[in-house]
């Protein structure tokens, strides 16, 4: 009986160790937090080519419930668009992740979390500004999107980031925002505040989690907000771990404000190229 009891105890200990090991974050699961306004949300129509051939190593964590696609908030799914919310379109995040998994070793998975709201100012993600923005600045047509994130998109990003840290490692932050802040020269400092809050709230180090910011529709495409790009380009002066993704040559829709599907694909690839350079630096 003593031998049996000892064997049973050892089996239980081994099983517990296996369960503990299984619950540890996978260091080869790279997670990226993405936020911004309509171009990050995704404005272009999703085309047939975008719905097929998504590698199962590329995952998205649902930021809201999506009953039509049988997605639940906080769970991982293969990153078939839309990656933001129901009724959103193609986003740079789509081809950011696809490019990463096509380039990185086969044992590496990529996960993205996309919390974005069309038309929002950067203040929508600033902890000391969110409540005032929702109550007094947000137009009526934005209310539904805000409510989808319980009127606090920043907190939703942190909530999901913490869940993701149980499964993998946060490796970077992507932002595409600025159109609504066009001409605001304090924008880089505001982005810095959001970035530093994310680092603190998720217990991350800046050197391990670079920030990539995409330019808005470029002047070479007649971009309505192209004058914001010189301000976006100053971001690395304020955040040493930031880099800027050029939108030059990325095509746009007829409003000259949103990229078209081809433009999103190209911009997403450029985000990935920048991130691959950062990954290379970290691996040296």
C-alpha cells in the first residue's frame, strides 16, 4: 500500500508539473497590440483574396463578441478578417501578421489584438482624457463603437493584453492614428503617454516592446490629412523605441482619407518589415 500511495503521489506531482508547464506563456508566440482610428479599424472592403490562405500560425484575439463568426471576446481565432470588430474592413494588421508568419521560423506564432475606433482622437486612449472624451467630445455616430469597448478602449486593450500574456509574449505595439489630430503638434507627447501607460500597466520594458506608427494617406496620393505626416515623423524623437512606417505610394480610396485594399496590404507589409528589423535587433 505504501508503494502504491507513493506511486500515486509521484503521478499527481508529475501531472501537476505538466499542467503548470502547459500554462506557461509560449516564448515563441509573439503578440502585438494594435490601436488607432479608422485606418487601423479597417475601412476597405474585404476581398476574396483576403479571406483565404491565412496561416493557422497567425491568430487574432477577439476584442468584442462576434456571434456571426462565433467569436467570443478574449479568445484566439485564426486571423481571418475582419480583425477589429464586426462590420469593419481590411486593416494593415491583416498583412502585418501574414508577412511575419511567412518570414519567421515555423515554430513561431503571431497573435494580434486590434482595438480601434473610426474618427477618434488620440485622447480616446489617454487614461486622463477618456471619460471626458466619451461624455463630451465623441459624436453620436461614434457611441456604438465606444460602447462595444465599454466606453474605455484603452482599458479593453490592457484587459486583452493581460489575457494574451498568459499565452504568449507581447513583442510590440502598432498605432495608426492621427487624422483626427491633424495639426496637433503635441500628438507625439500624447502617444508617448499612451505607450508608457501600456508599458506600466502590462509590466513591459520599452526596449522589448517597440512602437510602430504608420503615416496617414500620403501627399503623393492627395491625402486629405497628409500635413500630419511630418508630425508623425517626429515620434522617434520623443519615443526612442518608436519607428515610423512610410505610407508613400500606398493607394487610397476616393475620399483620400482611407487607404484602399491594396494600400492596406502594402502598408501592412511595411509594418512587418519594420518589426522584423526590430526582432533582428532583439535576437543579436
